[in-house]
C-alpha cells in the first residue's frame, strides 16, 4: 500500500514538473482583439512562424485591458520564457513592463506602440511594428498620382474643378499611434507638396468595418456631391464605407460585369491601409482604389527573429533584423494597388 502511495505521489510530482517545464518553454502571445482582421492575420503568422522554434500559446483579450492584465498576471506566475504583447491600451504597457522587469522576463510589444519612456525602463522590452508616418506618406503618394501629380492643375477627379481635394477621413481609435500619425501625415505630405486639401469631416470609426458602415450610411448622403476622396486609416473601415456606398448607389456596376470601371461607372476613390485578403478582393472588383501593405507576415517574422535573438543569443544580422535605439525593430509599409 505504502509503495502504491509513493508511486502515485512521484507520478503527480512528475506531471507537475513536466507541466512547469512546458509552460516555461512556451512563448505566450497576448492579442488585443481577435475580431480585428489585421490583428488575426498578424497573430496567425506569429503562431505559424513561432511554432518552428517554440511551443506557442495565444490569449485573446477581447478588447478588454482588464482581461489582458489578468491573463498576463496568470502567465507571469508560470515564469514564462518570453511574452509577446499586443496591448489593448498602449498606455497600459507601463505596469506590465515594470512587473516583467522585476521577474527578468523579456517582452516584445507588437502593433500598438508603448511610449518610448516606458520601453526605456527595461532593456529587455522591445517593439516590433511599422512606422505609422510612412503609411500616411504612401497614402499621400497614391492620392497625388490619382489627381495627376500636379497640385495646381488637378485632373478630372477634382469633380467640382475648384483646385481643392475635398475628402472625408475615417479614422481608427483615438490615441492609437497609427490612427493619429496616418491622419496627420497623409494631409501634411499632400500640403507640403502644395496640394490643397479640404477635410469635410474626420470620423472616428475605431478600426471597425461595421461601425464605419453605419457611420458612412449617415455621413455620405450629408456630403453627397461634395467629397471627391475617401481616406481610411485601415482596410476594415474602408470596406465598411464601400458597403455603404454600394447601398447608396455611389458604386454601380451598370454593365453587370462584376467590376466597377471608374471611367464610366459611378465610382469614388477609397484608399485603405493593411492589405488584408478581403481588401485585395475589393481592389480586384474595382471598389477599393488602393491600399498600403501593413506587412503582417514580415512583422511576424521580425517578432520571432527578435525572440530568438533574445532567447538564444543569436546575432540579429544573421536573422536579418536591425534593432534600432536598443528597443525597436521596424518593418516597412509598401503601396499596394492594381494601378501602378
Ligand atoms: C491596423 C489596423 C488595426 C490596428 C489594431 C493597425 O496597425 O492598420 O487595421 O485595427 O492596427 O491595433
């Protein structure tokens, strides 16, 4: 009997130790909201690439910082190797960095950039992402090409021929670095290049397709015959606006060939950012004029490469990443459209 009890106890111990070891060897990924299509793509790439090197476990905070904090607290008790965090609120990074620092656990933030002062608190806190300004600048280049590249002599897309581009902007979440900087840089780049731009309205639709759809259904009729361009901070909102425009007959496939021909069918230019799969389909049908590729697959590659640098002491050059200012790995945006 004694022997059996001893055996059971050793078995329990073994299971406990193995599970501790597995948890410690895992890389944990905390995602702000799996309902966000760009983020789902990024998270899928991270898991796919990460699994080549580490057991991966992903947590979805469902857009709640409280849930995310609880999940991180719980995982920290398991003494994990490394955390990859897409914070719900980028200002929420501060207490997480302090806690991880006290336990000597490295963190890589993705997509939602913590404040520089917060990252500077801990030499094992990093950010992998894309420079928001760059996406605004690339969107501005697309607009400039569309309107003929001559700021003082706009082409036929200046519908009212007043020499000014009238636009509606659909903005992501307030305070998110991408929403703020994309909105700022598309306009400042165009005006620096001597284009005149009139923002009829900047509408915050929180990155979300359904919110943008509902907002657009209300807004577009108010500005009908005034706007000449829709700028969206991301593809999801651009698609929401397109759905509303189809309903409002602002896009009409008059010859039913499955394609909106901007030369002879009702059409307005809509420009997004991200290059998610659904956006590519809307480009192919002529509804979405262009987007800027927010390179989820390269961001995921860089995130895992950085994890390997931190955990295995690999030289960053051998995995083709550049750590800038001790905390940052930047991945470039690219223009994406069917027109050149
Ligand atoms: C993407 C958005 C996404 C947001 C989430 C941005 O970089 O462009 O589509 O909703 O990140 O944080």
